[in-house]
């Protein structure tokens, strides 16, 4: 089991390195294939031995080997986060189809979170692509394709209805279409119960985070709050604790 977890950690670190590429390039509509990795400061191509996830950042002391410019802690942070998330899922699921579904799901949430934080957008490649992936993966053994379809439709429908009602009442947009597509994707992986759980607890997290951001920011009530990261956090909570929550709710115990 330890060897399996080590292998999963290494896979997660490599995937985290790729997610850094997605986070930087997708919002800019740049190719994720070409050119290869380059220093954001001087544009120098980064050779493979300087691009080892986590390790290279530590050996280079967070600086480009060419120009000496600082490399953001975001890069090893995303790699470490992804690797740790992969290990947690692998430990809980063990080898099998459930692990494959969970790793794909987590691999979508990570870049969505950071792209929305940086740019206030959620690329369709991740949300709609993830929606399709969630439905397709539900046909694997142990999956529930009916629940996946219902989750995508109900999750996206509820959030879309809420957003439309808010805009009609207030005259301004409360959340973007990217959030609607994101919750539809989450519903495709977690089913309708997971989608509703995510919407409810994501809203609670969003309110708490929004109040904090508005108090710290200079724009007050006009502060733009990305909702995607809160939905992603709530989706992970739903994946681990959603079943217990619904059992408690329906049993009354």
C-alpha cells in the first residue's frame, strides 16, 4: 500500500505541474502544448532537469537559473496540493474505478479554483469538459449514470434559476454562467444530493469569505467575489461528508 501511495503522490505532483500550465495559459487562450515551459520573467526555456515538480523549486531556491528572477510559491504549492489530494483519495478509495473518478474530479477542481481566483472566469474546457467526463465515467462499474445526469441537470438548473431570480430582482448579475456550468459538472460527479449539498455549503462559505473580503477590500459591497473556489471546497466536503449529512438529515439522528 505504501508503494502505491508513493506512486500516486508522484503522479499527483506531475499532474500539479501540468495544472500550473492550465492555470496560466487557459485564461489567456494560449496553447497548453507549445511552447514548452519558460521563465515568466525572462522567457528562457526551462530544461527538464529544472522542471521536476516540487524538487526543482527547492534546489533552485525559488529562482530562475537564468535571470535569477523569483519563481512564485504558487507553482510548488499547486504541485504539493495536487499530490496530497491524490494520496488522500487513493488512501480512502484504494485502487479501482472509484479512485479513477475521484482523481479526474479533483483534477478539474484544482485548476478551476486558481483560475477563478486570478481571472474571475471558469473556462468551458474544464466545466463543460468535466460535465461530459463525469457522465461518461458514471458508466464505469460502481457508477450511477442516472444519478450523474440528474445531478448535472438539477445542480445547473437550481443555480441558474437562483442567478436569474437575483438578476431580475436586483437588476445586476449575481453570479456568472461559469458557476452554473461548474455546479452542473460537480453534479455529474456527485449526483443530485452532492450538487444540492455543494450549493448550500458553498453559499455559506461564500458568504463568510465575501464578508471578510469586503471588510478587507477598498470597494466594500462592490468587491467582486469569485464563487468557484467556494463551490470547489464545498464539493470536496460533499464527496467526503455528504453521505453522512444526508443520512443524518433523513434519519433525524
